[in-house]
C-alpha cells in the first residue's frame, strides 16, 4: 500500500538522518521492523508537524506506539478497529513552533504486535541525526523490564487491574529505560513479559512457551514474526553493562507442575540453565560488567538466594548479584511508574558507584 502524503509535506525515509536503538530488523532498510519493547528511532527536524508511517501487525491486546516530542512523552493509538494488519499514518505533533524539534518513536509494548517503520512525514527540513551515547547497556528481562502495566497509577502496590489488555504498558518508563537515561547510555531492552529461563515454563507464548534460552540470541524471538525466528548478530551491539533480570516467571510450568526452587534437583538444573546463558553472553561480551537481579515484584526469596549462588559459582569479578531495597517485597502486581523510578534510582547509584572503568 502506497502512503498518500498531504500536499506541502514530505516523507523522510528510514535511511535518512535517523538514529536507532534496540534489536531492530534492518533486512529491508527502507522498512525496519520493530520487535522488542523499547526499540526506538530518533530524528531532528525543522517544521511545525510530524507524523509516523508504520505497517502494524497485531497478535493480541489493544496497541499504541509511544513517542517523545521535544522531551514530552506521548502515545498514539491505532484506533478501535484493532485490525490484524494495516498501514497507518499517525499524527504525532501538529501546530509546533516553527523551529528545531526532536522526535523519538518507540515501541511501548512487547510481543502483542510488531511494526514496520516506513518513515516520518514532516512539513519542513530533516536535520543531522542525534548522536547516540558511547555508553551501552543491555537488559535481558521479563515484563517488569519491558514496562508492563506501569501506567496503572491507581493500582500502585496492588494487583494489576483485570482485563487491561496492555493499555498501561509503556517501555519508556521501565527501570531499564530510566536507568539508561540516568546514566547517559544507549539501551537494548531484550525483555518480554512472562518469559522464564527455560522453554516450556513461564507464561510467554502459550501453549508453546518460549524461554530466554531460545530468545536471548534472537532478533525475532517468536515464530509468527515477519521472517519467523531470526538470529541476532551480536556484532551489531556490544554493551558495557549487561543486566540479567529473569526468574520471576520460572515457578510456572503448566505441563509438568510448578517447580519448587527449594527442590535440590530443580534448583541445580535451573541454576545451570541460567549460568549457561550468562556464559554464552560472557563469551560474546567479554569485557562487559554483568549484574544479576530480580525486581521488586513479589516472589519467594529463595529465588534471590539461588541467583546469589549463581553469581558466586560463576566466580567472575565482573559478574555480581544486586538486590533492590525492596526486592520481591514491594508489590503483588507489576511495578507502576513510581516503583520503576525507585528501582532505577537504586540501580543507577549502584552502577555509578562502580566507577568509570565499567564503561571502557
């Protein structure tokens, strides 16, 4: 479908003066595919309006994209029709002061959809792409790291609202994104709601549950994607800091019964699976500093003890276990924005305290 551009405006190609963050599929550089939550594209321009042209593929839930215009965080909805596949030209800002502006378009949600980005429409002039920070972080995590249900402000410290259909998800406000901004770093947010270490456990992609053991090295990490499962080229992004925040969903297994982390045989198997991923990442990111953690979402403290054992058993001075003040004790539902900021401030302070060497 060819996009109709209003008179007096022009389409800025995805290849023209833009900067990108995240695991994004550039197989077709004129239509990059946004898959992981928090993936984003940034552009500077002169003019009074900006729209985004995207082709959206919906799987479930209600969806919207996020954007930041001149520092203001906003959202653009796809409308009530919630079609499975459709091209949209979404108005992001209109009636702006005629001058220089910066727009960031980002994926708010995780696997409920993916979209092809076909460009921005402006009524002015595109400027040089914003420079990306030299510092780099990658976060491997679950729904908390992906910013699920953060905007349900009236449910702070409570269970999630029933039937929310993803409308409160916003990866921009995950502790991962906030920490990266606090530290002036790029971020690859490799996080998916419901994911666990092992396949066939957790909550993601029922009934054929997909774990981080399958997803961690993928660009597209589920078979229904644009090109199905696709491998990630680790040479495209080498982080200084890796945060591994998986374990919250690992107590669920529909087929075999929920595992017990106090069971010695399961604990050993789980730790070995976890360590296997860390070792693979360590081999690829041999100079990175690794932080293993679980979040403030309620869970059995035995999982934290198991993560601590993993850090000790790996016996690597650049792999450490970190705990928030309220790890596992803050809320029975997903952390809301204020709780995400709480985690981000503590993690920011921890990483800052490690000194400049971790960024070299």
